């Protein structure tokens, strides 16, 4: 009688997320990490605000696309009419579905997940918004999968503005349309993210004078040290 070898237990994938204020370089780093992981033979997916794919499920993908349209392709007048509580809950719905339909199944299948901009920046924006309870904002994201690594790209708002070049009203917290409005608002969001980072474990990088390559190499070093992922 032959004894079949038991399949090796599938190692769970790792979730890596990038946070920071608007223009900090999150999407740039997330895309580079995703590419490097796959190039090194570590299957991974990249999730950002344009992601709608639920693997092997056209119906759920179509549903996620409709939710993306509601949350991210919004008209300014509609956005203002709906108000802050509505947008908090809509964003929580988006993160909830990405987590349940895409992130959790990928991790369980051994695929790594790079999440461009987890909920931390949203939480920071609401924490500096006196019109919405911070406790409520914390609670609507509390059930999401805890990332294995949070990379916090720290850059002052003035430098972020130079990088971005232009910004929307949302990115000044609807406080005005001038550069100083962006800088004042983003620096309060940055201070709040800094507070969150003190709770533990984040890789907090001052990227003010780091070029894209140096940011990537520093993040890659931490993936190797903390997650044993060599890229
Ligand atoms: N280390 C860096 N040094 C200089 N410029 C950078 C660096 N990283 C990214 N950039 C540039 O800064 C701009 C903003 O980068 P990116 O879109 O990655 O930021 P983001 O944090 O995703 O912004 P948003 O919050 O608006 O999505 C882009 O033009 C990008 O090429
Ligand atoms: Mg981005």
C-alpha cells in the first residue's frame, strides 16, 4: 500500500499596506512592491481604489465596480450634498468588501496582498473632523484584517504638494482652494497618522529627501527582515 504524502500546509499570504498623506508616494511604492514580489516568484495582488476584480467571479466583480463608482467616481456637488457621515460609511463599505471578497481569500490561498492606502488615512481625516465622532470612525474599520506590515511614508505637506502639483477640495478638507489650505490640512492629517503609528509595529519612514529607488529599497529590506520575503 502506498502512503500518499500529505500536502504541505499552505503558508498564508502576507498583507502589506502603504499609508501617508496625499502625495506621499503611496501608489508609487505599492506598485513597485507588487511588481517586485511577482518578479521574485512571490505571487501577489495589488489593491487600490481602481481595483474591482474578484477572481473567478464576474458577478461580484461587476458589483464591486458599481460600489467603486459610488465611492470614488463622485461628482463634487453630490459629494457635498451627501455629507461626511455618508462618505465614512460608504468608504467603510468599500474596505469591507475588498477585505472580504478579495483580501481574505487571497491570503488564505497563499497570495500576498499589497494594499495601496489602507483605511488609516481615512481614519486620520475623520479624526481631525470635529463633525464626526472619532470612535465611530474607528469602529467602522475595526473588523478589517490586520496587515502584517504597515509602511508609513512620512513627508511634510509642502513637499507632498510639490510632488502632486495639484489637489482637490477634498484634499484641503474643504477648507479652501489655496496651497496654504492644502498644507495646513495635510499637516494635521500627518500629525494624526503619526499618533496612529505610535500604537505599534509600523515601518515609519521619513521620505522627505528619499528618491523613489531609496524608498523602495528601504521597504524591501524591511520585507526581508520582518516577513522573510526577499525581493
Ligand atoms: N520618493 C519620491 N520622490 C519624489 N517624487 C516622488 C516620490 N515618490 C513618488 N513621487 C511622485 O510624487 C507624486 C505623488 O506620488 P503618488 O501618486 O505615488 O502619491 P500618493 O501618496 O499615492 O498620492 P495620493 O494620496 O494622491 O494617491 C507622483 O508624481 C510620483 O511620481
Ligand atoms: Mg495614490
